[in-house]
């Protein structure tokens, strides 16, 4: 089942996507809901960010080759994480499928994509176990953890490297029927595939993170966890289009512009 | 003017506090509002966390003596920040005036308070200047940035050191009439004053942070910025009460319990 959040005559509304048809609902996937009689065409529907989370979690360094690549870029020794310590991103930076990634005028040319699986939490939960952790997940979507690598190296926190406005494209929708082990992430820069990797080949998997996080904290409906990316990444420049596909979920595609050009 | 958020017959409501009287409003301080005819007694009113922010910002290392103290505790060289790089905390950890700080059973005895000024943003804004930055502020409240120092030392991120459930007491209300240079922060552990400091003696002040942050990101109504703490901090244990007063704003007081005791 595919949950989209759409612009319905100027108001955000949840909707079920079935093929090329969009069916608005009353309510939301996080509570009671029912289909309305309306039927929209997907191609004519404005998709919004599929959820605005109470808290925006991000795993960060969670694929071995990417840890080595980033360490090399920022001039440090690679340091594989030994426990599932979660990090954070911020809502101001979220944009939807099709919206523009805006590179600030003072950024360098080292602005890069990171294609990521996004876990969307469906219910309030704490002290999850390995057995019941996935039952707390509503579904999965796709995130692009856009990063300015010189700021990532120079700043004490990741605030502008990762959380500049428009640096967190997410969508196109939340897919509830997913077999994690079957997923493949494919990155296309200007329609050319530049990298692919098995999405679930993480250092710490979805269950590892959810179990560890909920030892200390309560997760709420709509919270989301970005699971990190693999491999090397390339610069994006004004006029590019960056697309992240995760097989079985969909494709998140965004044009890139530079401020002032 | 004092803005509280209260439990009004089971529903959160904003209210104006005048002396010992609480006046519920329709609407909120972030949009249109009007007073209702109701009058409640402050002593009989349940105060809630005064705002649930879209994004929870925190300055972290922002007072010189505290930077030196923490560096010593975690066994690193003190490293005074050279730019106003903002960090983050999370909403799951927020509790209100009077609510219990719960130390997890697996925490060490190194669980410590940090008394902080909290800046609450009143309007959507970007590219603030030194001249107009404070006009984006609705008002100020008080935060206690509770921290488990061994986790702060061992983990790759601050997730459980700082963001364990109940580790972010905040309140009691938002005060709009504040002269930053006049504020004094006073910490009382079990009614004994253990430390005080001039609140505004920050490495980077409120204006510095707001101007720098909004070069890259949009702030939204209800976003908040915790401004850091000064000096050494002490352990809190089961049965303690920790109170943070900021003169002219109020006092945030919370009992401490340890899980399983």
C-alpha cells in the first residue's frame, strides 16, 4: 500500500496511491482513516513531503564503503561505528518529490547527494525487541541527504552541511509492503546511473537501530529514521537532476539550482 | 507578558499568566488569539511544556568555563568554538515544570543538570540581521539540559546522553519582556544554591546565533534555541529536586527519580 501526502485544493491531505490513481482519505495512516469518493490522476497531483516528523532521526555512517569515502574526503581515518548511535536532521530542510534543491550562493561545488532508505514509524513505542521492532514501522520512503562537504569538514556540527533549506528531499510516498532484503538503491544523475547498492547491506540494520534507540527514548507516529548511504558520491551542479530509486518503493527526483544563477 | 501552555480539561491550551491568575486564550501566541472569560488559579493549573517545537535547536558549548569543565570530564582538550554552529535536541525528551526526571536503570551516577536560557521563535524568518534578529523572538523560557556524562563520552552522538526520555525539562512559561543583559541564572539542588552566572555572558549571543543560523535555514514559529550553560555541574540522584531560576523569567523545578527504585 502506498501512502502519499498531497496538496488538495491548498490543504495537505493523506491519500492512497493505486497505480496512476490517487484516492484522498479523511484522517491519516497514523490514526483512523477512510477513503473519500474522490479519484485524482497521479500525474496531475502535487505530492508533498510524505510526513513532517516530530523528530527527524538519521543513522549517518551506516555503510562501510561510505564511511571510508567520507573519511578520505574530510581528511580523517575511517572509523566504523561500533554501536547504533542515532543522529538528527531537521524539518526546515525537507522538500518533496520534484521540488528544487537550492545550493546557496556561498556553498562550494562540493554539494553531493546521498540516497537513503527512510523508515517511517507508525505507532508510539518504547523498549522494542528484535521480534516486534518492524511492527512499529508504518512503511518506507526515500531520502536524499544532500551534503556540502567543505562545511561537513569545517563546522563543529552538521547544521549547514546537512540541514540547509532544501537539502533534504524526501518521497515520493510511503510504501508499506517492503521486503528489506530485496531492496536495491539506484542513483541516477541526469538520467545516467552512477551507482547502485543493496539497500539492506547496512552496518546496523533497521531492527538494530529501532531496538537500540527505544532502550532510552519513545518513538512517536510519524517519527522517521534515515538509514544512511553507501559508496562514493558526486558533485551536483546548477541544471542537474538527481534521482534516487529504491526498487519496490519508487523514485525520488529533484532538479538542482544554484542561488543567484 | 507570560505565555503558558496548560492542561484545560484534558486539552492543551495557551494561556496568559498574570500574577497568580491564568487566563486561557483561543488561538496561540504564534497566530491570532483572544482571551477567554475563564480565570484559573496558577497554583491549581497543570503547566505543560510551553511549546513543542518544529525543530529543537541547541547551542551546546557556549560558555567558556563550561567548555573547559566538560573537556576535563570527557578527557579531551578544551576547544572553544570559533563560530556559532548550532546543534540539536529532541522532543521526546521534553517534560514540563514539576514533572519527574527519570534516570534510566542502566545510567551511571554521572547524570547532571545544565541550566539554560531558551529562545522561542515567534515568526517565520530567514536572513535575519543584527538589527532585526530579536524581533523574531516571541520570548524566553528556561531549559535543563540533563546529561549522562559517561554516555556523552562514549557515544558517537549525544542521542542517549542528552535525549533520553525526560532529560529535557522546560518551562515554566514563556516571558516576552526580557532584557538579556540583566538576567542571572541560579541553580538550586535540594533548595541549596550551587551555582549562579550572568545568563548573557555567552561565547556567542542570541543575536549571533539567530543571524548565523538564518543564513542557511528558515526558522519557524515555535522553533526554539537552547543557549548552553556555564560552569561545573553536579550529579543528581534519586530523591533530589533540581531548580533552575532565571531572574525575571521564573523557576523551573523538577524532582529526580531513578528507574526501578
